[in-house]
């Protein structure tokens, strides 16, 4: 019985993605296994009854209370889910009620507010930024480069592309990226196109060992992937960044979320992004 | 005084991105303005004291208690932030304490667990899926198409690319996308390459009006963007999806999060993605 993973339901009237990500983080604090099930779009009493049934069935089947993380704005739906045979972590009302007191304001209790509305400017900005980042991936285009909020530079496979896409998708930040290649190192200067955007540049570097490992997955045994070549490129790229006064960080041990957060901290002081 | 937006701090020992997204959703329930400031990487007592200072300065400056959403695992850091002149919404301990009781387990209180660890399989899967989706964007490559978890089809600008990237980035799902073009409609069949992957196909459609508007932003006044042509393409694409028995949905009023959630619900019943 000890080895049955506890079931965790994420029940939301929207996608439940934020609640799911949040509950992951909370549950990662416990050294045991969980079985997570997301029940999205629980925005009618019918769906709420189905969800209730599913939770209660799970409780009977395993003889263990499931854990429910809920973000349900509607009072009636919320009460129904609270009546389940589960431990309910009400992520919505736990915080909304004290905020109503502090702000001396009633919440709108509007469903759908909890998730992204595609009519908002911030949603449109995100989609536009994704398109921008795709069009300006890997130095593909110099068109409209002046519109970029940030231009990442670094050797091939240092993490520029996923970081750009993350910045676009999460924050609507238009980010381009530009590879630093052996030609640039021989010439000893930044690619010509970048000179006038110097203030937008941000560098990514990476440990040569890690770079060689990543490149070997793509082109096993190539000169491109060899540790010697990776050492050379990384060294040259770092020297160039220091010479040109480009802020940079190492992506070796950082997730795209962490890299993006650090970049934002730096570019935020110049631009008012929030 | 009524018009000063309340300051909301997101204080985290990691990136604070999840807490930020979550607090956005909660605050969207109130019809007033907030000024959000994220303070990431508060993982030492030094940084905690800086954060405390910033919160308290804000309180004095505006004569209003700031609101703090915190996800701080470390007890000492957490207590320091709780001592601030703010209303603290402790997103971490609020849920961890009751879970410890229910699970009869102590949490590890390990910092860093709260955010993505790049050494986990799920992180590696996400990065690999991003690369896969980029390589298989817009029918660019048929190589390794059999590795795709899902292949989105639809007319140009129906939302395939951002959805694929979101599925990859959030869930590590390898998604390819393939445009349906007038050639396919004239021939009256799916692109040849897709025949053997019929079970992986998922269709996106869009209202012709909305499509015409999106395409006009790209190529104003073109035949491609004309309402008449958009009507034709959308009609043909929908007929093809129905004929070929491809599940589909309309992206017109849906965010990439909502589209992705619906796709996951459908493909999940086949594959054990969780």
C-alpha cells in the first residue's frame, strides 16, 4: 500500500496550466511519487459533477484521499468540489478573500479572467514576439532588427534560440539572436550588422565540455563538436564580449527560465518593461 | 490617493515566474491597477534584507501596505520577509504545511526544487522538443516525423507555429506542423507525407474574417489575404479534415494555452503523457 502514488488533481475553470506548474513545484518538496491529473475547463455544474465523480472514484479505488489543487472562481462549482472526498487546496479563494479585505474591494468573480484573454494587448504582444523571434533566429534576417528588445549573441548551441522563444512566449519580448562564428573571431570584431545595436546585445556563453557534448549529439565526431574547437570558440567569444563590453552569463547550469530572468533584470533597468 | 496603484512584489528564491503568473491571475479578479515587481533569486539572507528594504521603502513612500506573493522555502528568509510592512501571501508554506500533515511526511525544504532543474529528464525533453518543433515548422522537414507526438495541420496563419512551440516548451511534446495549401485542395488529398501519420494529425481552423485580418497584417491587399481566398481555403481545409477524420478545433477565440490544453486532452487518451 505504501507504494501507491497519491493522486493529485488539478481542477480549473480555465486551462489549469498555472495551477499545474505551481503544484508541481510544491509537490517537488516531498520525496514521494504523485500521479497528477489535470481536469481543465471545469466551468459548468455538469463538468463539476463529472470532476467530483472522478475524484471520489479515485478515493474509493485506492483507499486514499486524493489531493486537489483548485482554481475555481464560481462559488457553486467550488463548493461542489470542496464536498469531494479529497484534501482540497483552494488556490483561488485562499488568496482572494484576504485580498478583498486588504484592498477593501470585492473581486469580480469573473470566470475566464484567470486565464489568458486573446484580446488583451499582452497576448497580442506575445504572439508578435514569437513571430519576431522566429524570423530573427540564428541571424536569419536583419530586417527590423531595430525593433528587437534584446539581441542574444553567442557561439552555436549556447542556448540562444530556446531563451529567445521563452522570452517571447512568456513576456512578449522581441528577441533576436545572432551566432558568433569562427569568421568573426578571425576578423576580431562583432558581425557588422550588430555594431549599431550594441546596447541591445546580451551574450550567452557555455562551458566548452558541455558545448562539445551538446554538439556531439548533433554532429558526432565532427571538428565542430570537438572539445578543442569548442574551447577555442568559447574563449574567443568571451574575449569578444569582454572587449565589446557586452553583458553576458553562462548557460551551462541554468534553465531557460533562469537565463531569461537574469536577462530581464539587466534590460529592465534600461527599459520600462513592466 | 485612490489612484496610486498598489505595489505587488513577487519574492522568490528561484525565478518567481510561476508565482508571478499565478499572482497575475489572482489580481485580474480585482478591477484596479497594480504595479508588479518581481524580485527573483532571493536565496541568501543578504538578498532577503535587500528585498525587505525595498518592500518597506515602498510602504513608506506610498503610505500603503504593498502586497507580497512569496515562494520562499528557507525558514529564516521567509520569516524576514514576513516581518515586512506588507501583506504577505505565503504561497509556499500555506500549502506545504497542510500537505505535510496529510502525507505524514516532512517536506525537504530544499531550495531550488521549486524551479526547473536542468538535469531532469523533463527539462531535457522540453529543450529537445523545442528543437524538434523548430526543425519541423511549416512542413520544413520530413526527417524523423515518426518521432512527432502530434502533427498540426491547417491553412497558413491558423496558429500552428505558436501552438507547437508552446506544447514543446511547456510539456516537452514534440510537435510538427504542416500547412494545408491550395495545391492540396486542388488535389483533394492530404499532403502525401502525412498519409502514414494519420493518427498523429490534429487540425486547426480559424474564422475566415479573422484569418483575412491576420494575413493582411503580413501582406496587405494580397490575394492571399483577401476574404474571398481565406473563405475558400478555410472551407476546403475543414472539408478535408472532416473527410479524413482528423480531430480539429477553431483557434479564432482561443489562446495557445487553451488550444494546447484541448489538444492534450485528445492525444492523452492515446498516449500516456503524464
